[in-house]
């Protein structure tokens, strides 16, 4: 039986107990993973995740579209920031976009050498769950968190995905973090949007007037795609 492990922060990734044959699901609900799923659903050709602003600027100099932010604020050289709505325009369809964020792309960089890495969000949770079940592999859910700290939004999604995988009977939980995430989700799922009002990053986005995407973020199944990292480039997997 395949196992589910949850890693609540990137700092804990080096301590995971799943040793081999596992797929990493990177989760950054507010906002990178939601935005990446929206991008591929909207027809973006590829996303190049980069950890540093220097790398992002280098891609800009080569003529790529660049989405880049730090602490929610769009960087000066970027074409746009990290809202899912930025990736849902005609201007990005068919394009390859270089992408760098405060937390999400750092987590991608950390776990890029896993057997496989995919992106999870509420927007692709059903499609992602079905895809993971078909892969017949252990799963490690890696929360991007906030500057290597625990956050609520990634953790409740980890519980939601854990619940979906357990329903298949092909999976079992292999750590207390998965149990805790499932418990959190059992509370939050009554009204995720209301529950997340207490989250620190929700308050940060509100102060920056960047919370217009919040309702969309917690809508289920707006994207039938699994963003998959291959050779440092993310593509949209649409086959199950």
C-alpha cells in the first residue's frame, strides 16, 4: 500500500521518512500553486520556476515573460505578479513564463530532484487525486508555508488531498502530520473560505489589496490539469 506523508514546512523536507519511490506534491495555496494551475488551464505552454530574482531577471533579459513577486509585491522588472488572474488572459496563452515567488518556487527548488514533482491546489484537487492514484507511488505533500513556517492554507489543503487519496483504499497515512492535516481539514471543509479568514497570509494580502483572488482560490475543480516538473520546466499534464 502506498503512503501519504505531509511536510508542513520546507525546513522539514530533509527529515521526511518516505525514502524512495515518491511523488512530491508542492502546495502554495496563496498563491503560487493556484496560479500555476490556472495558467495551464488557460493554455500557458510552460513555466520555468526559478528560486532567485537574479535568475528571473536573466530570463527577462532573454525576452521571456516574467511573473515575479516578493512578499506579495510585484518586482520592478516583472511583467506581472502572482495572482491567478494574471495567468488567465489571452496575452499568456501559448507562452513560456519564468516564475519566481517568495515561497512556492523556493519549495520547488528544494524538492526538484524527487522522483516526480507536481503542483496541488483546490482548483485541481479532483484531477490531481485521480492522477496520483494512477501513478501507484508514495506521496509526500510539501507545504511551501511562509518563509519556512507553518501556515493554515497549505495545511488544510494537505488534509483535503489526504482525504481524497484515502478514499481510494490504495493509500495509508504514514505520519502524524498527515493525521493533523486531516483533522484540520475536517474543521475547515465546512466553509474553507470562512475558515481561512484567520490565516496570517490572508491578512497580508488584504493589506496589499491583493485578496481579490481569494474566493477563486478556494473553488474546487476549476482546472483539469496536473502541472508536472520535467528537466526544470513545468508542463501541464492533462491525461489520466
